[in-house]
C-alpha cells in the first residue's frame, strides 16, 4: 500500500499493444481445411449482417475484443491459446474454432493446442469432451 | 490422413512432463499476503478432510489435475495462467486464488496476470467483474 | 419490518395477470422469415412428442413458464425481452429465437431487441457473440 | 408411433407420487452438525422473507420444486442424490448442502453421497473441487 | 435485403444515449439498508484497487459497461432490470445487488423487481433460488 | 473426529467397482433408433480421431470417466441416470444422448429417464427445455 514502492501498479508502464504477425491468411487456412473453410465463410456472412446493423455498442465490443488478443505483456500466441481455453471450458464450438484457427495462423504447434485443450478439459470436466472431439477433428485437418 | 506424414499425430513424441520449479514456497506467499494466507490455510484444512475420506476417484482426479499443470509442450507458467483464465471465466474465486498464487510462485509478473484476467473478462463478460475485483485485491497484496 | 407500513409486501395486491395481445400470428412470422418458419415447425414437431408423453411435471413446468410472460406489473413485451436477455446470456439459440419471435409478434421494434441483446453481450461476454450473430440473422429477416 | 404398442407413452400410467419418509428431522441434523445448523437456520430466516412477499410465481415454483423429489418411478433417495449431482455440477453450495442433508435424513449412506459427488466432479471438472471440499466437511460432521 | 426499405437497419438512426436521472444517491440507499451499505462500501473499496492498477482494457470494459445501461431505445429502468435478470440467471450475488440497487435508485417499484426475478427463476431454475432469497432480503430492506 | 469411530471414513472399505452388464449392444440400439445410430456413428468417428492423437492426459480423462459409471456403492443404472441429470442441467445434447442410451442399454425404463430429466428441468430451468425436447424425441424412438 506504500505508494513509493518500486513495483507499485501506479508506476508500471502499460504494456505496448501491437498487431500480431500472422504467418497464414484465413484464405490459406480455408484452402487447407474444409471444416475451417465452412466456419470462416459462415462467420463472414453472419458478421456482414451484424456490421450492416451498425449497432454502436456491438461495434465497441468487437473493438475491445480485438484489443484483447494483441501482442502485449503476453505474446498474442499465448492469448489466442487462452481464448481457446476459455472457449472450450465455456463450451462454445464457434469460439473454439475461431481461436484454434487464429493460433494456427500465428504458428502455434499442435502439441500446444492440445495442452491448452487439456487445461479446459480438466477444469471444465467431461462435459467438454464433445467439444474436444470436434476440436480434434479441426486440428487433424489443420496439422496434417 | 496420410499415415506417412512427417508431423502426423501418431508419430509426435509425447511432450516430456516434469515438475515446475517454484521460486517461492506457499509459506512465503502466506507471510506476504493475508488474503493468500487465509486461502491457503482453509484449503489445507478442507483438503485434509478430503484426504481422510480416501475416495478412489477423487484421488484419481487430484492426480490428473496435478499432471495438467506440469512443464510440457507449454511452460508450467503459461498453464497456470490458463488455469487462471478458465477459473475466472467460470467464476470460481477459490480457483482464481489458487492459480494466481501458483503463477506468482513461479515468478509470473503482475502484468501477465492482469492480461490473463483480461482474456477472461472479455470472453466471460461483466459477470466476471466481481471476481476480477477480488483477484486484484490479492494481486495488490502479492506484488506490493 | 413494521407490519403497518403502507407499502409492505404483505399488503401489496398481486399484479393482475392476463394474456398479451399478439399483433401477428406465428403463421405470419413463418411466412415472412424462413429461419423463423424452420424454428417454429421443428419446435411444434418436438413439442407434440413431449405432449404425447403426458409427463405431469413437464406439463406443470410448461404452465408456470407460460404464466411468467403474461401482462403483469411489467408489460408482456418487457418480459419477452427479458426472456431474450436471459436466453442470450445463458447462450441458448432456440430460446433466443423463441423470445425474439414473441417480442416481434407483440410489436417490439428492432432497436429494442438490439438493446436487449446488448445487455446480454456486455453481461455475458464475447462468448455470446456467435449467438448474437445468429440472432441478427433472424432480426434481419423479421424486420426487413 | 403405433398407438396400440403395449409400452407407448400415452398408455403408461403416471407414477404415483407420495411424500418420502424421513428418518431424521431437520432439528436432529442441526443438533449433530454445526455446519448443517447454520445452513438450516439461515435458509429458514431467508425463506420467511420470501414467504412474506407472497409472490404467486415464486410459490408456484417452490411447489413444483417440492413435487420433483417425491417418491415416484424413482425413489426419493435417488432423486435427492440427483439433486446433489445437479447442484454440485452447477456449483451451488447452498443447493449442495440442502440435498446432502435431505439425502442424509432419508438414510442414504455416506458412500452413496460420495459416488454422487464423483459423477458431478467428473462431469463438471476441477472447478467443482472447492464445492466438493465444503461438501466433504459437511459429510464429515453428518456421518461421524 | 432491399436497401431502400423504409425500416432497414442501415437507415435507422442510432438511439440517443443519455445519463439516466437517479431519484436517490447511493448514500441514501446505504442509509436505508444495511445490506446495501455493506455492498456499496466493499464495492467502492475494491474498485479503488482496480482503478489504481490503471489497466487499459479493464477501463475500456468499465466504460462499455456504463454505456450499456444509459437511456436509449429502452429506458434505463428497463435495462437495469434486464441487468438484474441476467445477473440472477447467471447467479452472481454482487451483480444482483448492484442492479437491484440501481433500479431502486431509478424509482422502479418492488413488484417490477420481483417480476424480473421471476423471469430469471423460471429460465434459470431452482439453482437461482438461493440468490433469490438473498435478493428478497435486500428488497425487504429497500422497500420497507 | 475420533479416529476410533466405527463408521469413520478411514475405515470404510472402498466400494468394489465392476463393469455393468448391458442388456443391449450399441448395435442393437442403433438398429432400433435412427437418432441413436447417427449419434453413435458420429461419436465413434470423432473418437477415432482423438485416439489417433494419443494424448496422455486425454486418455487418462477417458479412463477416469469410464470408472465413474461402474457398479459401486450405487448401481451403474443410477449413475448413468445421474450422468443424464448432469448433462441435461449443463445442457449438452451429445452427453444427454450418451447417458440416455447407456441407461437404456442397462434396462432402465422410460419413466425413470423422464423423472431424471425432470430433476434437471426443475434445477436447471426452462433453458433446459430445448434439450428436453430433443431427449424426448430419442426416448420416443428407443422405447416404442
């Protein structure tokens, strides 16, 4: 509580945020995996719908969401994998696909995706297994 | 699907698992933070109770849980932070405290704990905020 | 705690409950939107199944559920939108479709549906987004 | 789909529902376990509050809830343990305490309570563990 | 899909957002209800902690959260009650207290708070009941 | 806490675990119900994928999951129905189908499946209803 403490929160500089460097485009991923292609196309079609509605708060949310996964104190790779963990333990197939593809585009190896899913499995329980199965089907197509 | 593919899952060696190196004991953490001390003591007292019951399946679960956070394809640090993300987005104060303390004992800086909590906040929504507040109270005591 | 207090709970008359007036039949909605039509038909087919089973407790639950959304202290419109918020933050596509269609049939304008979904998005987090996308697709068909 | 089928749903008689026979009163349980006593007293105090409000729908819900755990096609004991499983995997301490005490009052042995909690643990994951610990503390007091 | 349609999303003006008018300060509420006072004070103390950390993304989230409940297409009152529904069905006591107090400060009568909680109860099930009990204790203090 | 107590946890023998006796093979069930057949085939195809990945922790989890539903202090039948309750209140269609089919293969009558689903409905709320509808469709095919 001493304001003069060397490592106090008030004095920590905010970590620099910047866009991560993707090794692959969404197009490349869609060409490699049929599951990824269908996910990416459906998402684009539905997002076009949301964009058209031009809702102020939704746009703000999309913006804050984008900012969450930039390079910062933690690498973008790690945060995409954290997004994967959160998605898997909250059991959202679309979100799992989104973060698994983003992590793949950033060059994350399959073993790291699997270990991330393991954290979600053990924290979230067997109810996560159906989502894990579908995630492995995607990983199989991406990393073959 | 080609079994001869160089990177096929069947041929990937399982990542080596080993115990992480903690920089601090639980005792050190308890001495520094009153919130941590109370958490650690209550947890130990209640776990003694569970141990005494000697339930086969519970012991198996504790064992698999322990194995999840070892050094492997991903560093133990990263997986403790993933445990923190999962705990925060599933909104379990005890689990948040457990993983935040484990990450602290492994030398994770505060900014990485905050970014992990940010992933949980954005994925899990404002319902996470009361847990975030209590997590920040702990971080304040740990990193002062 | 003073039993003589003017506004004490014991003396409040129960709000009168009555059926809301729908401006549109389910048939009209199904004719306008293909997504609504498929939802309404599948729901009717599956409910016929449940009705046939004639389970006492399920019938009681359907009855209490029906009573929840009648005109009362709050207008039926508002409660259908609250049902939408609850459905979206608990992430149930069928429930979202049900309440969005009910609200539409009661004459709720699109902007009110969007603001309700915003509450669910901000409380429930980005995990709500895939459901929001599908809800907007329905809104697009209903309100065009 | 053949309405003449011997076992068709339409012809199944509804299982008879009747009140279960408790071997112990709440008072007995409260006398044996301090944790149970505090739970029972707080619950009674807060329920008095709810009763006073005399809300039509809440009363209906309490009534349907009561009907769920009567003797029927399944014994009341089994359904109280199912209530325990549901409570533990949805992670509600109050609900866990309620159903563990009800099961105890019906003469369920500790080993059956533990196996029920195991189903919740494996389905619901490590996030259930803090609740399991508190449940074991109660079981320890009840079954000593 | 016809861009010239009168009510198309593209042409709808964004609803004006403005701060709601509170009839009561937090101080007034704290003076009336001991439960509210304790909640408000703890929240303020923990938020001071979060503010001190000065985390960019957390500040953005607090800001978007604030914007969600302004007057807009729906009255602020309705959206606070929707926040209450979301909080109750996601089972967060702090969030329930927050929105119940905000709604009270905006002049919402008790019967509307109860009907909102009923939506959460019926959508969210008996697992909501322990939270409902605590909410009614607060309502009892606020509306006496 | 007296270690000499007759019924102390330390002295309770662990309940014997053994494989349950299924009255029907998965093949029989698939032949009877088209819904079951599609579920069983998809699950087998996706599990083959997971098996191929040969992930140490996933295999451990599948193993502990298998052990949970063996004959023990509670009959396997009861625990499959508890798995059904947990699956329904956590709202996982695949898990509901899995446990409903397992219970059917063990000779559980339809009325017991319905009462189990009722516990999940009342604990979990109307958000469970869409899953209940799909479960009843399966029950209709299995028990005709």
